[in-house]
C-alpha cells in the first residue's frame, strides 16, 4: 500500500481544496492519501464522498487535522491513522 502525503496547513482558500481534489483524481485503488490541514474541511469531505472515497479524520491539536482517504474498502483507515497520527 502506497501512502501519498499532502500538507496544506496554512494555505489560503481555495488552494487546500484544489490540491486535495487534484490528488483525489490521481489516487489509485491501493493507495491512501494522508492530508494534513489546519481546519476540518467539510466541503472537501463532501466531494470525497461523492467520488466514492472513504475517509477517517483525527484532530491532533488545534489547527492540526490528519485525514486519510482511500477507495479501497479493505484498508483499515482507523489503524493506519493511529500509526500515522500517533492517535
């Protein structure tokens, strides 16, 4: 499993959304996208759901969210999030 990293913390709207959607388009079946962002991105999560992506989110601290996205139903996002974000 390949994990693609994207850190958009501190970027101004709409750049985090645009970069994230571009990576969604490139995300393969066995891949996971690990997004670091400074706020909980409700519009982005709605887009992910419409594209058939699953996601798991964790707030590591104020202004520091870790969100994992994948198309693959067999990937345990909760376990991977624990590993990646130190949950």
